[in-house]
């Protein structure tokens, strides 16, 4: 997608996800902040970390069923989250999500595998957001959390992204924390790549 296809009024959503919630920061192509919000990605009645925590305390068939319930809820809440952003920023040009590690094929294997159960919940939420974006026709871009802060500084042509972030935080006020910083950086890097 070239710059000529991007509307000046559109935005890129950067996401920093957690167990059951995420911070979404939306920027214009030039890095201007358009929207920020914390969104829930699972119903309050369900656990946020079913692979990692609750699934470890249940027989495997019940643990698998619980993960399935959380996954359904995550898909629903991901749709709500993107609808809320689209209300504030009518044209969404893309969403930047943290890259997902490879996982075993089945839920049961993920629950039993120590490494997999430590990341499977985060992957589930990222995939729910990706699915909701794709259903809206919004392209999904994946970023490396270890590299995105440095890449954001390069994209903005600033010496220090931390200094830039602190200036934005001063202007917009709280809440504006490390999750906002990561989401902002992901959105900026993706917007810069789309503008080339």
C-alpha cells in the first residue's frame, strides 16, 4: 500500500496487550496522536489467563472448555474495542500487534507445555484483535517489541524516543505509561512504513 492510498484523516492503531486487556493508541501518518484507550478483552466473569493459571487447576477437558469460553469472549470484546476506536477515528488504516510465538496446535498441548502456557493467553488476545481487524477490512501488521522503540525514534527522526514520549505525555496527561509508549511506538513505526 503506497502513501497515495492513505487518507490524512485515517489512523494506525498500535496495541500493547495483557492478560484480558490492552492499550490501544492510534496515530495519524505523521505520528500525531488521534486516540488512546484501555480496553477489556474478556468478560468480567471469565479469567484473563486461562492457559497460564486457571487451566492449570482443572482437569484437562474442563481447562480446554474454559479456554474456549475465554476465546469466544475475547473475539467479541475485540470487535467492541475496534468499533470504539472507529467511532473516534473513522478511517482505520491498520493495526500493529506484537508478534506471536509459535505454539503447539491444540489447547490441551498449550496448557500442558510450560513455555506455551506462559504466552498462549497473550497470543489468544492478539489473534482475537487480528481477526476483528480483518473482519473490518483493516490490515494487520506485526511488530517486534524488542525493536519497536528504537525503530519509532528512527521513523520520527528523533534522537531519543523516550524524550519524544515524555513530551507527548506532558501534553496529553495521564494515563500515559509504558503500555502507551509501546503502543505509540508500534503505531508510529507502522504508519511510517505505510507512508513509504
